[in-house]
C-alpha cells in the first residue's frame, strides 16, 4: 500500500523521557516513517503527550503549578526535545485537546449504546481532609511486604509488589498527608471487554506476521487465569475528559473523568484531527486515515510500542473500536519492543536512573544516539546500554567506516583532481562487482526495513558502508593515480556517487549526517535507488562538491569515562 499510518505510543507528560523510552517506541517509528517517505509513500506519523491521570496531577502539585499549565509547559519541552532528536512527526498532539475530549465521549456513548459499558459499584478510599475519593496512586503508606514507607496504593516501587490501597500499613493521602481516610462506595463505568473476547481472539489469529512478543502478550491476557477481564474506564479525578455519553450528561457520573488508558489511544485519531484543524482542513483530511468508509481501507496502519503497552493496544483499544460498531481503522501491525537496560540496572523515569533525552543531546548530536539505539534495539530480548559499547559502536561504525570513507574520497579528489567529479577512465570488472554487491545489499536492506527488523536493517546498512571501504582499499586510487590518472578518476567518480547513495540510504537512521553528505555532494537529489546502477551515476563528470567537515568525531576514552561517572547516580 502507498499510504502508511504510523503511531508511536504516546509518552507520559510527567517528565523528560530516558533513552529506553525513546528506543521502545518513538525512534523506531520515526525510522519507519522516514523510510516510507523515502520510498515515495504518503505517510501520516502521529504521536502526542499523554496528559491525564493521577501522575499528571501529582507532578503538577510537586511543581507547584495548576495541572493544565504544567501539562502545557511539559508538552512544549517534550516537543522541543523530540524535534532535536529529529523525530519527524506529522503532528505531536495533546491528549487534553478538545478533539480528544469529543472523540472519547463519542466512543463511550457508542459503547454504551451497544451494551459494552456497565456501571459497577465498588469500594474506594475517601479522604475526609481532601474531600475526595483517592485513586490508588494518591494513597501512600508502609509496604506490608518490605516495609518501605513510600509505597503507593497500586505498587511498591521498592520491592515492585502489586498492592491494593487497603494492603498499606498506616495509609495516608499523598495530597495532604492526612490519615483521616475511610472506605466508601462509589460507582464507575467498566468496558465489558469479556464480551469481545472471542472477536479479539479471532482477530489476533489473523495476524500471523506479528512479532511473537506482541501476540504472546495478547494471548496471555486473553487466556490465562479467568481470561480477559472487564476494565474500569472512569476515575474520581478533577483532571481528565469529563464523563459524558456523547454530547449528553451521564447520570450518576457527575464529577468523574475517563481513565487515562481509555482516552490515551483515542488521541491517535484526535491528534490527526488536531492537525486537520491546524491546517484549516475539514474532517475528510483525517477521516481518510481513520475511517474505512472514507478511504482508510487503503491504509496500512502500524503501531510502535514497548511491551508494557501491548495489552492496551492489542485488546483494550481494539475492543473500543470494535465495540463502537463504526467503520474505524484497526491496526494492521504492532511492532513491540523489550526493555533497554542501563549499565547493569534498569532505566527509571521515577527514580531518575540512566541518561535522559535532554542530557544525551547536551553531550553529542542526535545521530550518534539514533545510530546506537537503533542498531541495538531490544527486539527479541532486553538489551543493555553500556558506555563502553556506545563508544566502540560510534567509533567503529560511524567514524571509522562511514565518516572515514567520506573524508578519504573527498580529500583525495580535491588533492589530485579538484572539487569536481573527475572525468576520464571507465569502470572495469572490479567496479561492476561492487555495483552488483551494493545492489544486492540495497535490496536486502529494503527487505529488512519493510519487515521492520530494525537491527538487521542497521547491520545491512553498515554492510553497504563497508563495501565501499573494501573497494577503496582494494582499488587503491592513490596508487593507481601515479600510473593511470584516468583509471583513478573513474574509481573516485564511483566513490563520490557512493557517498550520495549512502546519504539517501542512511537518512532514516542518521538524518543530519545524511543531509550533510548530500550538501557536500552539492545535490538535493535524495531519490531512492530503485535502480542502483543508475543511482551510482547520478553525479556526472564536472559536478561540483565540497569537502565536508568531519562527519563523525570519535569518542575519546576520557570523555567516555567522564560521562560514565556523571551518569552513574540518580538524576536530581
């Protein structure tokens, strides 16, 4: 299909994300979006900030700001960092948008009309001092398992044990610190996922090409224990999408909001509608991506996420779509990732452990991080970031292989010929063999990218870079020039065209370096090499180029040691 819809799991609003978050969703999604654009396909790449729920309220309170103001500020921060990492979203929206509020209430109304919403009475902790029900995360106390005094009502961060608020010893309100708590009855809405179990199971069975990680998690939730459970979709909070049944009030649900997990994935659709409004376009602009009765039947929809988000995207969000009984587009492929660990432990946003996106960009440009993260993406198992591995990968792959090739070719040409593609000579058997080898490697690279095999794509791309270096070393134009300048000219002409080819192929991984190479080659032609031999002849004799500054610098031992020490502890 020539139209590709791509969504990345939306990052939570309560802070800057670490590199593990980045490689688990946004970065590989950007890789795939850039690749598809390079192939000439129409792409809609959507992400947003996830702004509702208890953590947003708590983070805003800690910052001493109204929650709406805090979210607006943090959205700008996250959008700015995403831009500096060259994440090429068509829109980076906000789940607190008016569009998402309207769509969330619309879906809830349709689900209720079709019998997929149930009112359930349940007991919940109420704080007399705060005059409100407390969500699980608003309750703190001593963990009955390990004794940690900062355990929350849903989980102890110290020992990771799952908890209920009533399990805590000496519970208190996380808002006021009050211990004047009592258990009261309240009503909430539940999505009757269990009624859609068979439909979801059958739908997932049609996705034989999905990663094992994705389908195994979905099947586990469908079949383990008592099977797929109904799930609460409302909370007693002040911040969120007000509970309505479409445009109408929902009797008994006054003062409640929809639970963040329910409205967050709907933001994928809403963020596309936000873009339409921003461009002054009508509903047809976004509906052609999301409604199968408006053209979306011709769209391939791909989602990217970490494994912790898989249950919501394989079951809960599809249940919302199916239960609406409206012609919304269901996902075609879910690319899920394991976890990236940090130097012998885990990245942790809440604990501030690891290196975070803003800190990474203070040290090195985004291409260095993009290359390492994607070439080490945790696809089949958890992977680990170590400073030693990062240094080796940058120095060998980016500096020694790619950067060195660009530098040697352009400097030699300037020295022996000029800053123009040299004329003279013809390609021989060695050049023909290189072109055939590169052609085969480009086709393999495309195959891995189409399959979203991120690490294999990186390995194949590196192999294409290596092929040019091996040719240069074997051809030795610096030696040939002494006896046959015309033949050396032909060798360098091919090598200069390889630089342009490398720029085009490398753009999804390292977009800034790609642009620098194209600029150095004096061309804006970034067309995909469907015909590799033709692509390797695009820069004609006499075409002007410049010698670029060092495309990639090496990481020195002292820099690596300093960074390792700097990021060994906890972020303030």
